[in-house]
C-alpha cells in the first residue's frame, strides 16, 4: 500500500514531475490517492501491478487524469487533455433536458434485440472486470457504434 507515503514523501519532494510506481504491488487505482500531493506530476508509470494491469487503458487514463489534470504521460501513453468549456457548474441548469424519452423509436423486435445485446455485453464486461479481451466477440472489425451512460 502507498498509504505510509501520504504526507512524508510528498512533502519531501513537492516538485516531483516523474514517478514510477511500477512493480509496487498496487491492488487498485484507489491507492494512487495517497500520492496526490505531487501537484507537479507530469509523467507516471503504474505498469506491472496486480490491481492495475488488467484494466482497460481508458479506465486507467480517466482515473489518473482526475487525480492529476496536468499529467502528460501514463506509461507509454500520452494523456489527452480534458476538454473544458470554462462554464460555471450551474451555467446550463434548467436549460438542457437531462433525458428525452422516445428519442429512439424501436419496434418490439428491435427493443428485444437491443436488450439482449446490452445484457450479454455487460455480463461479459463484468466477467472480465473491464478487460477488453472478454468483449472481443461483441465487436465487429468495421463497427462504428458508441453507447455511453452517465
């Protein structure tokens, strides 16, 4: 665990920019909370840790970007900047509908097909704990579809 580092090491090296936590036995991304005191961190390596290696790159990227918004690289990956519109948090309150029922009109056969797909997808996703190889059978090489939930 990184908990003993919490204030000791971050206070000793407050301007640290490069940190390798490779091969440190991290059991989850949550352990990185202990080293968020490195406010100038630009490059982070978390490879070869049992609780991190099986995760999708996008999952790792989102987690570290939340902790260090100015991070430049995660291992060999370039961290893409967060898209920011510089709006106050409540700027669109009451102006944007949160949901619009009926935006996608489907007959009962299509609804059944979509429901079966989503159920199988998340069953495979849960079995694989977020690892992409468990979902390979759900993708076609030329597919162009994305679905997100908030």
